C-alpha cells in the first residue's frame, strides 16, 4: 500500500507549518490575508495560533516600529520557536495562551488573524466571541480556513474518493467544515462580515499534494477506521502514484469587523 512518491513518516507539527508557509500556495494565501487585514503603522495586531511564528515578521513590518505584534499559541514548543525567530524584533512579543481564554485585556488590539486554527479548536464560536472581546471598536479579524468537505481527489472509482473525503471530514479534522461555517459563526459572535473570499488550491503533482495532505498516511488510517478496505486502498494509492493526478480543496478567507464606536 506504499509507494516511493508518498511521505510515510508524519512530519513534526512545527516543521509542517513552516513547510506550508514556504510553498507557493502558502505565500499566496497568506499574502492575500495580510492584504485583507489592512494593517496600519502604529496598530496593535494579534496573530492567534501563531505556531512557530512564520507570519510574525510580515506583521511587524506592517505595523512599523510604532506598532506592536502579539503572537499567541497554546503550544509551548511553538511559543519558544516563535520567540527565537523574532528575537531581534522589538515590536513583537509571544505569549502562551488559549483562544478560548486569551491572556489579553478587553479592546487590546486593532487587528487579529487566525490561520488554519479554528478547524482544530474545541469551540469555534466561543473562540470568536473571545477574539471580539479583545478587539477595539472598528477592529478587524481575518481568518483563513479550509472546508474539507470540498476535498476532491480524482480517481477512476469516485466511490473511493468519496470514502477518503468522508474519513477526513468525520475523523481527521475536528471542525472539518469550518471554512464554510465561518461567516455564520462570526455573525453570531457579533461581527459584521463584509467579505468572504474563496481560494481553491489545485494540485497536479502528487508529491506536492502529499506533502500537504499526507495521502498515504491518511489512507492507512482510513483503512484502520473501516472507511476503505486493503484492496481499495491499494487501488486508490496505486492510481494516485501513477497519475495523472488532480486534487483540489476550497479555502475561505473571511473578513470580520467590530462595529465602530458611535
């Protein structure tokens, strides 16, 4: 059930985040998120779920020396990596904290971003309400999340593709449809939602897709969970490895705003 085209060992989570940030896909959507965030010099900006700090430098450049950037992550190793990465940036601090209970006072920031974080949290609605608490009137939140229900991988047997996506949405990702749900959840948390921007990455090379999606590893887990048989998994992976290959998933960039003070 394996092929040399697939990465069989699970990468370290921090290594994976840096890897994605360095891809053309990562640079493109992160650039669009930064554009929508519309950071101004002197503002206070939050990177919530900052991971190893791949985006803190760009935010620091945007606020200039007159602003502040605060990264927050629940993982101590990620916080330490982000601190090391931004050691020379006087405007950047990194804190250990949970999105459901941010270590920040009310109305502490002008801008906030989350990047593929809400798909993993226990309660996205509660996290959004907490983010709204720490944003000032007129503040803006930009979120980027996939809708894993849109994951489509071409295969001659479309039933195998459906079974693979079903496994991902039901067992792999906690909030698998969060990209589609974000506008509704943000509105329920008290935000206005002026923009929803769909981005659909298309993968035509199996190795590149596997480095993001972990195709072989996920397939093995789908077999163990009963979503695919051994023979189905072999047929699935053999075709993916031999090509031609095509996969896509829709990613949503959602802009949410706190109403300005009257």
